[in-house]
C-alpha cells in the first residue's frame, strides 16, 4: 500500500481546485456569452385576406422590428391583435420576448361603377358631368359643388367650380397667383403640374397636398380662361383614397364646357310692354363686364374675388335667387381692396326691397347718394380702417361695393364714380 505524505496530499487538492475553478469559469463565460446573444421568435398570423411583412423570424433581444399589414385586393387592414394592439399600419415593436401578432383584415366596400349625368347651369354659363349618385348644389364661394355620398378614410371626396373675372392668360395667372401660393406656404406640397386642353382651350392642372388643422388633403386644381372669366374646377380627397377617385375627377374635368352667351332677343313692336322695367338675366360673362372696374382703378389692381349665395341671406327676403360676385384683388402695399357683388332678384322682390333694407342686411345704415336718375344708392361713412359700403339698385339688380385699405396713407378711391360706371353698363342690359 502506497502512503502519501501530507505535503503530497495538499498539492493534489490544490491541483483539483484549480481544475474545478477553470471549469467553473468556463461555465460562467459560456453563460455570459449566451446571455449576450439572447434571441426571440416573432410569429404572425392573419384574419381575413392579406399578408404581414415580415411574416416571422428570429430577432435579438432589444431589436426594433417594423411590421406592415398588406391587404389583398378588395380587402383593407382593420386592426392588430395579440402582442400589438391598435390600427397603426405599419407598426413598430421592440423585441424582448417571443411575440405573437395577428393582423385583422376586412372586406372593403366595393367601389361602385359610376354613371355620369350632365349638370347644366344656364345662368352662370357652364356644364359639367358628375357621377349620378353624387350630391350637387351651390356654396358660399363656389357656383357649383359636388360631393360623394360615401365616406372614404373618414372624408368625403368632393369639389366644385368657381368663376371670376380675369383679363389675363391662364399661364400668367398660374405664374403670378397659383405658383407663389404653393411655393410660399409650408402647408402646400406640389405633386404634379401639366398643361391640357379643356373645352378647346389650354388649361393647367396641378395636383398638390394641403395640410391644415392636422388633416391632409390631396387636391386637383384646374384653371382655364374663357370670355375673360377664370374658371377653376377643384376636386379633393384624403391621400389614401386618391387612387380610387382620381379617374372620376379626371372625367369631370374633361367634360367641363363653357356655354356660349346667347344675346337676349329684341322685343318686336307687337310685344306687350313689361309693366316694370327688368334687366335680362345676366350670363356670368355679362356680370364680369358690369363689375370690371379696370378702367376706373389703378393698374395694380387685379381680379380675385368670387362667391355665390342667396339674396335671402343678404336682404332678409324669401327670395332664393342666386347672385354673382366679382372683385378686384389687392394692389401693391400699402394695399387697397375693392370688392363688388352683383345679385339679381325678381320684380316683386325689387319692388319690396329698398337700398336701405339691402344695406341693413349687413347691419349697416347710411345716406342716399346720387348715382343717376334711374338708380338709387346708399353709402355708409367710413367705418374704421378705411371701410366703406355702397349699395345701388338699378331696376331688379343690386350691386354692393365695399372698400378697405391697409394703411391710412393708402390711396383713397371714392366709391360713387365706380357706382356711376356700373349703372351706365347696366343700362345696356335693360329690356
């Protein structure tokens, strides 16, 4: 039997201890390395028809993954379920454990096959085709409006038509008015611009996005000039629905036509006299001529204002006749603005409503002024900031002229000579 000395036994134990320590250190190091490369699984599934990208995978702890739900044709993404909630798409998730995510898709409402009907406005002198299921009417600043009855992504695709006097070309108007607006405001982002032909004349179509109050709209704005009238056809929807409705908007734009102005027939000698003189129904271009003050105003003025409404909104009567409006734009600073509105009423309303009542519709009072024997007019004094109102009445036509300027040193333009010029032009349209 071999006997070991005490010293040999001590050395043997120390050797075993070193081996155990090395083994333990290896285990710790291996565990540390394994913890540093910890990975987790991402599992996805779908309800309905669509796919999720990425569909699955292995990701390291803390890795950020962007997940996108892509609906199949005829379907739309609804919401997330599982380890992600809500309806943001795409959505970001940071991986700290295994994740199970489900994307829910629902069938989208089918886009109806739209038929078109032609809307004709003989008073303002234009026609346009619109989807037969869409709502139409007039608005405060539009002579015609249209709107889809169906919501798309929370908004209703819509638009309208405006018209205003512009003694210029469409290219000049775009470069001097439209382009600076898009370039100067952060809310606008131009997407495209093209020249096209509408109703036989050169037109400009721009598509841009406009952001206001947290909402973003994509807008198609088309311009053309006919008979010294600037026509604008505007259509809009939320960007997410643009591809669905763009072809519909293009169809409406291409169908737009300006109607020829037909002169009023001259009464024959055997015609019965009209008891009360009445001006013929004015075409839009005629109203532009009446309200065109370019020969009475400085050359710095240009046209920009346009609106429609009903006489009842201004005169407090039951009449629903529409009025047309025109106006000059701002001159160079310090600017001075002249705004002119013309509206036509029936003979009975003309007999019942005085210029005092018409001015009272604005909550104002004034004094009578002389604008010719066949017309009556009333004018306010200065209301502050250079604001003045004048309303004239010539047979069954009312015209409102108001002015204001930005600075007391602005050039003052008296309103009475402007009213006299309009009365002279209105005389040419008396039956």
